[in-house]
């Protein structure tokens, strides 16, 4: 996707020691034989792409990627997806920016990647086709994508479409123990899912006089059906078995429209305006049917949800360079977020269907927010300072089952000092106050058939705020060798967790003040010294501890963590530790690359009022081999989850409040997601 590459003026050579930029030309990536810009960014030493998923507003969700010195005016169309549609041949170089250069706003990031695109690039097409096989679930799952980058008159554009079929399953067992730890029931789960995804993207840019205009649009469709069949067999004593069936359907449509305009207003002033709108339409439903040993139905219930979420953001950014050695930035943002959700639950226990209301499930939540930031960046010798003061005002109102209206005001200062002893070593100190993103679904109640529970919403939820202190150092010991270490300490006010409302139920709420602290280590090490030519090992790790006063027991404990086990193992979150190892070797003479990666993390506890819910899993191990020796087509074979790690969930349910009363029963779940093979063909024309 070409975005006015002619407007960029940058040094094409590696930066000097007094410039916080490390430049990688296209030649650096040649041995990886990239087809897309994403292939190139993934090989950058000491850089992890951030898609900005959980940040507040546009300014916080821009991620750490620039294209021709500019952030992307999109939220649903993630940076990784945009990079996937840019042919590698259109990338002239990639700059790793580790401090203030030109008039780029780093937005608090320690490092950002800036793609500088080739000017006047010819039309190019990127394509990919793949198929995945899960060995515990029979259907093949194909996927494909194609995009074209070209110029129409004076408009540079990129159009892309991708689609995939999903087919997955995670069978396993659940064991139920009574309060004396005696096995009372064995449950055999057969859980399979099928679905489809399709996405369309259109991006473009052009000049209208001296104003650069950019358009980003996307349209996404998702259809999912998941079926859980559970055979329940009583133990000690044995008895008649029964079957529970739960079917879950998801039908989502997402549309996003982004438009921005940028121009030089005066010799020392540059202005930019951004407009962003997104719309999500959801129609999920769940159906449960229980059957006894004679296959007679004993329970039927169905929950139908209709939810529409919208977001509208307007943003103005101004850069002023009227003072020598200073860049002043003035940002203004206004946003409107809405969620309109309704739920109808029907239950039939044998005497006929009846509507059973779920308190708080039919609600409309609205937030109006205004945000302002003023910052200044300047250098004193080898030290760069970035100091800013932001403020946010918001009003959240809720109507329907719950009636509530509240207003908030937050001050958000930040101060960053970067000391560059040389191009090889940089030390960074950051102190900032951040405001967490709210999930409007936490305001609205929902059903959970799998756990036979209700997830109540809380109209009194407010965003947690965090004072962050980080001290880190980066050592770049060559073109590829990078070592980074960061110490962090967070002081969290109004921790968002689960708040008890009685002895059986809880809601997402604020439970008081807490802290987290720890260290992140990251390294890329070439392995030529031990005889593995053109090989490297990437290491990413995080260790942390945390504390908060438990609202049930009154004792200190760690912060709750997100449950679930699907998806990639990430460093972020409330894991006590996470470790990722990534090995790759490029056999250039044979045009073959191969490698493997290992990922592991600590267990993740969730503290409910009458339950302790702990998720854990084993070590994830993947491997791949790829080549581009035939017709310029990259052929990649990936083996995923080779060890077929066990995904564990242990639930301890109490008669009353957690740990303050006797154990009622315990559920131990052991599932497997299966080994998978993925064959992918990709190329560019």
C-alpha cells in the first residue's frame, strides 16, 4: 500500500550516534526472501509489533508502526493486517526509531518501526493460499488472501480481500470431586467448531493541493458454530448417565471508515485531522438441551442476544517547531462510544417454555469523552526529554434495565528521559499515568451455559488508572545482536477485577488499589559462533509479581488473570511469568529456512466470590520449514502444537464465600487442542 512516499525525507544510511534511528535497508531482509512487509517487520532485531488492541482512544491504539512517518488511521484494520497487504518490493527500508526524530510523535512507545516505501512503485499483487489440518478434527480448513497496490490517476490505493474456513476441536474430560475430594462424576467433552471469516479492505491516499488525504476502510464478516456434547457418568456410586448439549452461534459484521487530512499550515506548524467510525453488529445465541439415560429431554434453554456497538472519534494534532531544539505537540480528541444490547432467555424444565429475565441484560451504554495532550520534546547533549500533560473528561450513561450516569476527569502526565551513550547503548526512564480501556460488555449481563452461571454487568464500573515507572536499557551489539532489559513498577488505583455482590455472584468492578512489578528481558543472538551459520535465537521473557487486597477474604493476593487457553501465549497480561523462544536458520545456498518456537507461561487464577478458577497449560512447541526455490513462490509447512499440550482448568466452588466456607465441589478439566499441519503458498506479482 503506497501512502505518499514522496513526502518522506530521511537518511538512507544507518543513523549516526547522535540520531536515535537504526536503519535496515531492503538488502538486510534478502536472506529471508520476504513476500510482504509483514515478513520484513517480523525479522527486525529487537522489535515486537503492537497491534494496539487494548488501548483507550485513537491515540492509544495507534500501535508502534508508522508508514512514511505516519500512524495509520484505523483501529479494526490492524497494523499486522495492513503490512500483510504491502508487497516487500515496495519497501525501500525500515527505520527503528528510538527517540524523537523529525516531527514524529512516539506516543510513549520505547521504539517504533517506520516503513519507508519506494516512490513511484509499479502495480503489485500479493497473494497467499493455505490449508490447515487438525488431527483430532477431520475437516480441512483452507484460507486465502489477495491484494493489489497501484495508482489510479493521482490516487495511490490498496485493495485486499481474505477469507478462511475454521475447523477446530478440543475434546477432553472433566472430573467432579465432592468436598471430601471423592470423585463423583466423570464428564467426557466433545467440543467442535466450524465457521467462516471474510474481510475486505480499501486504503488510499492522494494530495489535494498541499493537503495529504488518506482513506482507510474495512468490512468484516464472521460466522461461527460451536457444539459441546458432554457425556456425564456418575461415580462412587455409579448411576445412569446423561448427555448435555450446548450449541453456540456467532454472527458478526464489522465496518470501519477512517479519513485523515494533513498539511503544513505555516513554516513552523503542521496540522492533521482524523475522523474514525466503526460499527459492530452481533447476533449470537446459545442453545442447551439436557437428556437423561432414556434420551428424554429434561431441560431446554436458549439465550438470544442482539448487540450493536459503535465508535466515533475525531482528533486534531498540531506540531510546532518555532523554538530551536524543541518540538511542541498539541493533540485534541473527542469520542462517542455506544453499546445497545438485548437478551432474551427461554427455559423449559418440562412444564413448557417460559421467558426468564436476566437482570441487567437489556441495556444501552453510552460514553462521551474528550482528551487533550500538550507535550514538548528537546535534547540536552546525549539526553532527550519528552514531557507532557494530558487530561481526559468523560461521561458514561446507562439506560434500560440499569439506570446510571457518571462523569470522570483524569489528569495524565508523562515524563520520558532517554540517554544515548552511543548508537550501541540507550537507557530509557519513563514515568506516566495511564487510564484503562473499558469493555462495555462488562456493563451488561449475560448467560454462561457451560459453567451454568450468570455473568452480571455492573453499571458502576469505572476505569482503573495506573502510575507506571519503567527503567530499561538496550544494547545493539551489531546488525543483529540486541539485548534489552526493562524493570517496571505499576501503582494501580481502582483495580478492575471481580467485585462480590452477594455470597454467590460477582460483577466486573473496582476492588481498590494494587501494584505489579517485574522485569522484561529480550534478546536476539546470532549463533554463528557455535557453528550454526545464518542462525539466530530470539528470547522474550517477562516475570512479575502483584498484590491487591482480596474483597472476599481481606488478605493480599495477586491480581486476577484472564482465563481461557486459546490463542497465542503473550508476554503481556497478569501471567506471573512468560517465556518465548524462537529459533530460525536460513540456508541461503539451498533457499531453505527452518526453525522452531517454544512458548510457556504461568497459571492464571481468577478470584470469584465463591470460586477459585485457575487456567494452565503445558509447553507449546511449533516448527516450520520453508523454501522459495520454485518460481519465486514461498512454500511453508508448519507443524503446530506438536506436543499437543494439555489445557487444564481447575475450579474450586465453595458453599459460601471463597476460602471462608467449606468446599462444595471441585471440577478438574483436561482438554487437548490437537496437533496441526499448515501448508501455505505465497507470492507477489
